[in-house]
C-alpha cells in the first residue's frame, strides 16, 4: 500500500546506537556532530528579543528578507563574491536544503554520485525519491584523504543528474582544494550534472578562515547548489536553520518547494540567525580553538595507539578511526557504549567499505574529551586480541 522506497528505509547506524542511551548522563556522547558548548548569548538573546517583539507569525516562505540580506552579506564578505539576494533561500535546516537539492535534481530512476565516506542521511534523502546512487570513495594515504576525479568522471552515467560532495567532509575531515573544485565544475558543466555542495563545515577548518567554496568559482548559471547553515559554525544544531544558494532564475520554484516542506524556518529563529552572521565571529574563533585542541588530543591519544590508523583531519571536527581487523563497527560501538559509557558512531553507516572504522566527534570540551579518549584506549587494550 505504501511506496516500497519508504518500506525499505532503515534507520542509520548513528541514531540506532544513540537511541539506546540518548540523554543518559553517564554517557560521554561523541556520536553526534556537535560539542557541548552552548549557543553564544548574543544569538540566544536575539531569539528571546524576537519572541518578545512578536516574531511568531508566518513570513516569506524563502526566508525573511533581512536574514537573506544578512546571508548575502556574510557570504560575500567571507568569499569576496557577489552572490545575489534572489539566489538565497532559507527553507529550514541545512538537511532540508539537501533534501530540496536532491528533489530539484533527481527523479525516480535517475542516478546520483555520492562522494563517500559520507553522512548517511544523504543516501536516505536520495532513496526516498526512488533515485539510484553509487559511490566514489575518497582514499586514505599517508598524507590523509584525497579524491581521484578520474574516478568521478568514470562514474558518471547517462542518467546521472547530481553529484553530492561534502567539504570539509563528515566523517573524514578531507577538504576539497580549489583546483579540484574547478576541475569538477568543468566536468559537471560538460556532462550536464548538478553539483550539490554541502558546505556546512565551512568555518570548521584549521589553517584558514574558511574552506574553499564552490560559490567562489561558479557563475549564477552554473549547475551548482550550495547548502550551508548555522549548526556547526555557530553551535546551533538544535535550532534547525540553514540556507541554500541556487542558480539564478529559480525564485518562484524555491518559494513553492519551501512551502511544501516547512514553509520557511521559524520566524524568531531567523532573527537569531542574523545575530549569528553579524556578531558571531568571535564565537566562531573560540569554537575553532576548542576543536583544534580536541583534534590535538585525539591525535596524541588515539593517533599513536598501536591498533589504530588515523591521519590528522584537515577540517570538520571528526576523527574517522580505522582499526584494521575490526569485524563489525556496529558491534564495536555498542560494546564501547556498554562497557565504557562512551558514544561513538559505527563506520558501516558512512557507506560501503567502512566497517573497520568508527567516527568520533572531538568538539567536546577538552577534559571530557580526554576522559572519553582514555576510556576508548582502555577498551582497545582490553580487547586487543579481537583485532589481530
Ligand atoms: C555533512 C552534513 N551535512 C548536513 C548536516 C545537517 O546540518 P543541519 O543540522 O544544519 O541540518 C550535517 C549534520 O551533521 C552534516 O554532517
């Protein structure tokens, strides 16, 4: 009676583990993509003020004009671009932006390429449509993760309509460099494929202010949809606010699409988004310092462990840890949860070929993170014989 694509949906491996012990205070949660620092006060105060001022009504379905203006100013300031107001939509969360991007590009039986390892919600958004997808894998060498664009080019089929690419990458930390972005854009222009660029970790990068963006090289007529948001840069994961920048000429369609889903983001939360973009930069720097300390701790404690393979992530705030010989990442993370009260995400859920991996988010404050890393080391030492 219901669509088979819906019947076939399976919960991803992260939430399947999380739901066993969600909100259990004994657990140190490194499973979700967030830290333990609260949203900065300048942002929460803006939301409170907005509630007091009565921002509780419907608004423009593409987002309030003053927020879209602020997003435009923010992007153009960060990237030195001239993105127009007309191309910006605030449908709700970044995830919703990705869902809309998949719906804009894919129909039943169309094909999408996922650059993988990838966050599992993405393939679910494609599967719901009834489209097919295949993976092109980033490879991990001595100098970290990288992508071979020849493999991407070869993977394009006659019915390929979209390529999803997330940089800085959850879970690997890979950051796509400008030359590769240019080359991928050239390929996609030529082959008529839309790039869905997920740039939600744009500020979570350690050797620059912002990661290279497709916005900097694409024209307003290029086949590129950039999705971004507030969750990661401004510690606003629970606010569910993000934006998308589409090619020009889609204003009416974006209004309709937004109406069909959430009819835009909540009004008072949009006002908080403006405060984040205009006054949140100090907080971005503070968060970055915490994440950088987190990355150092992970590399010092886990990176040196004899059972572990790990290269230093360039961006985002995850360690994608390989334990050669691990038989089931799912069994592993559940066992670490049971024995050590540390929440991890199983590798298998980030696409094929990842069952020897687990992912941890190192955005937690340093003492807590170190405590969790210590427990993981105890676990590994106690179970060392399982992986040999
Ligand atoms: C790669 C990636 N894209 C999108 C999202 C969704 O972000 P939001 O919370 O803004 O919907 C996440 C969240 O973890 C993510 O890791």
